C-alpha cells in the first residue's frame, strides 16, 4: 500500500551544525504533512506542519521543505543542539482518509557535543 | 495545562491475561486514537473514535478492544487473543475527525510487557 518512509534510519551531527532529515512519500494525493519529534520513552511531539499549497515553511530553528514533484519532504534543523537528539517522524494525510495519518519509520538524530 | 494522560507508564502482565490501558484528555477533543509502536517501526493505528459512543477499527485491531463512553476517556483493552502484545502504546487526540490538516496530540505512552 501507500507508505511514508525515510531515507536514513540514523543521522549523527556535531553540535552547532545544521541537520537535514529526509522523508519520501508515495501517495500523490497526500496534501498535509507533519514532522514529529519523539524523545526516548515519550510520545511524539509536534514540530511543524505544511500543506501541499506551500513548498516551504519556517519555524523556530526548523524549516520544512516540500517537493511535490518528487514526493519528498525534508526537515532542516539549524544550529543543532544536544536537546535535539531524538527520533524524528514524518507523517502524511489527505482529506479522503480523514484523520488517519500515515507515519514513516523515523530517523534517529544524535547530536555530538 | 491541557493534555493527554496515559497511565500507567509501565505495565507488566502474564500471558493469557487481559489488560486495560487508560487514556484521558482534557483538550475537549472529539476524536481519539490508539497507536502501537514497535522498535524501528512507524506508528500503527489500532482503533479510533470520532465521537462519543462510536469507534472504528484501525489497521491492526485484532486482539484489542476499546470503548468511548465519555468524551475525555478512551481506554484500550489488550486481550489474550493479541499474539504479540508487548509494545509501546500511544494515545492521541484531535479536535474533530474532520480536522485532517491539524496535528494529532499525543500522550506519553504506556509500555506494556507481557511475559
């Protein structure tokens, strides 16, 4: 079936560097995308979302880029900090599926001091 | 602060026993969800409820049951029929089920271990 997946299961960066986490999706009908951060033993925490009528959205130290042509989503974290170490999930949705999000497997981000 | 409370955080049961996981929200959200998370995998939907006294099966409902008697509560029962019950269980909510372009709010999960 349709799925949302991540290119890399793990990513290790130095503190202060920028991080880029990627996500591929295969459902061309998806029109809403979310990034979540999940720390060990906790539930996913909303980071940022983007609708398909946009190709870029910025938050505090985070930017999400959406390329609908190649069905690719990315999360950029500026000046990565040790507190950013976590698993990052992308998720996608479409109006016809109601509120049943499809989640990717996640990328483990490790920030080295 | 508004949020979703899942209890207990850790739960241990013997094989063959049913166990009920609690999920309470004070966000006044209509829709509630239960997900299962296994190591290295994405979240998989077990059951969801769009409104009180109504619920639907998700992708992996076999061996689970739910009830939605109150807006703020959506307990999940893991029955002895569930073949691999050991997992991290996450409860989530949404303002309304039609709010498909809004993010789910999650609780902090219950880790169930069945031996």
